[in-house]
């Protein structure tokens, strides 16, 4: 029953978040939407922000547990941003709230895992220092985050999918070339 209740709270929270800014969602509104008591809510979560943290933590764990090989930078970027793309309005409402750092932290952690794994795959057969892999990972994850933030700042004008695909097209091959350059020095 506990898992069902937590899933219901998270589902209803995402529905509310698709309708309004994070700062406007109350525990009362959420428990009413779930059909549960406040005590039941507080048994599972301390506040609204803990619900959001749990949602992001579950998404991060899904990405971390899904070990896979990536065929292209485009695939990496689209996978890292899939949750944001699937929940556009909710992400905009988080971005416009006083707690926007939750979403940014989520994106950085997911991007770090996925992009770093792709860089390791691109480094196969090359002698590359870990610090250089970390540096490339930082560069690419913040570039991806920057594009998403620009899109959210614009109020969802245009499509982030097209921006991400274009960025991936422009940058495709650069990671491997950078790693080759590093290994030759």
C-alpha cells in the first residue's frame, strides 16, 4: 500500500505541476487530489519539495541503472533530457519557481552520468587521463543545461528537441577528436 500511495502522490503532484507554478501548490491541494489525509501525506513526505526530490531521484536511478552503449551524441542528449521533454509544462513551472535549483541539480546529475558514460565509450582504445574525461563531461553537461535553460527562459518558445538535435549534430565527433588529441600529447 505504501508504494501505491507514494506513486499516487507523485502522479497527482506532476499533474498539479503541469497546471501551475511549484510555489502555488499546497499540501492541502495535493492531498485533496489524491483523496488521502494530511497525516498519510506526512507519513511519506515532509513537504512538497520532498515529493519533487523523490520524483527526480527515481528518474536519476532509472538512468543510472540503465547501463547501455550510446550510438551518438544526439542519443545521449535526448536521453538526458527525456524527462524534461515529456513534462514540459511541469519543468517550466519548476523553472519559474523559487526552487528552480531542484530541476537544475536533477539535469546536472543525469547529464553527468550519461555524458560521462558516452565519453568513456568514445575513449575506448585511447590512453586518456580521468581528469580530462571529467573536464569534457563538465563542458558538455553544462552546454546541454544552458540550452535547456534558454528554452525554459523563453517560456517554451520553439522546440528544445530541435535545439538539442542541432547542437548534437554540430558537435558530433568532437568528443572522440578531443580524446584523440589528448591521448597524443
